[in-house]
C-alpha cells in the first residue's frame, strides 16, 4: 500500500517529462493562488448552543445530515484507505 503513492508520482512525472512540461507550466496552469482575504470574517459563532461545545455541535450537525460515521478510523484511513494488518 505504501508503494502506491510513489508509483503514481513516478507515472505522473513520466507523463510530465514526456510532454516536455516544466514546473513553470504547472505554475501557469495553477492560476492565481492567493488566499482570500475575506476568510478573516469566517467563524463558527452561533453554531453551538450556550450549553453545548463546538465539537458536540459539529457531531450533531453531521448526524442530522447523515454524514456522521461511527465506524471509527483516522484521517489517514479516509485519505489513503484502511491500513492492512501486519
């Protein structure tokens, strides 16, 4: 499982080199990557009730929307898939 990201990266680099692309091409394709200055006004005020903490409010919202998983696991498992037992 751990070889897959390296293998995929190697394939992408091979395609990139075969097409004669450079990192400058990637920068040009990325467009404007500046952060939005309006994000300073984003917060979670009012999400949690007075007697509820923010974590509980998020869990309640996810449960209402049918997005709360009780299976456990980590963010790594979510991104890379379940780790294989040794």
